[in-house]
């Protein structure tokens, strides 16, 4: 399938979750206009470097423009809802100002769950991480989330580096993503002051 892509470092989208975006660059305004005239779909993917024409990671997420606000000056505010992950087969030669790829959709198991032990371990590590970073979290609301919404939601918004966020997206299933998230929270959540500790800026 042909996918118009929005390469943006650190902006992750998971199937079933939403991502608000402010579209201001002319080429991406053209991309949104094109998508609205066709099937309302664009692909979110990370470049390896934040520079023009940089190589892309192989896996991204196809999103559907669910909400759109067209501003008088040509900019857009949109809400993109993830539909499925995709893998790039090749980048296409195009005349459009935005990049397009040929891609295949990756299969997703529905209603994935993790074990009660894994869930408890994840929530415990998430509390430690949030406390260390000074985040205010409604833990009562967190406990009401199903496993998939919780794990993918944290993976989407976690303040990790681009390569770590990409590794989370590429995990084969929810258990693997949960395990990697725990490891990353342990690694990134160390306090300042520990020799050689990794800290979030």
C-alpha cells in the first residue's frame, strides 16, 4: 500500500490511541490536504536523524485523521488515531512535497493482556519512575485501564530517546513491550547524583 508519511522524531502513535498534531510546514499542510481529499490516512514514522531527507526507521503507524481544524492561514490542528503498524518496503519517487512509501501492514493481535504479576511489576516501576521524575499521576485512573491501553499509552508518551521509543513500537507483543518498558524506566529513572546514572533532561 502507498502511505504518505510524516517523519517526526519522538512522535509515536500506537493502534487505538490518538495523537494531536499542529501542522504548520507547507509540505505537511499539503500532505494533510491530500489525505483529507482521499482516505484521511497518513503514516507517522521516525527518521534516524532530525534532518531533511534522513533515512527512516522501518516501522511506523498508519493513522486516520479523526478530527481536523483548518485555520485561516492554512495551518491545521488534527487528531490522528492509530489504526495499524506498518513496515516500509521502499521509499517511492514522488513529485509531491511530502515523502511517500510503499508499505505493508503488520498484524496486530486484539485484546492482548499481560499476567497479573507483570501488571503489578509494571505499575510498581511506573510509580517509582513517576516519583523520581516528579510527575503527577492519577493512579486510581491508571488501575482502571486495560493492559493494552496502559502499556501502549505509556510507551507512546514516555520521555525516552528516539531509539528506545522505536524499540518499544517494534516489540512483537504486549508482554515484550511491557518488559522493555520496565527496563527503560529503571534505566532512565535513576536520580541525579549517582555516578554514571542516566537521567532524563
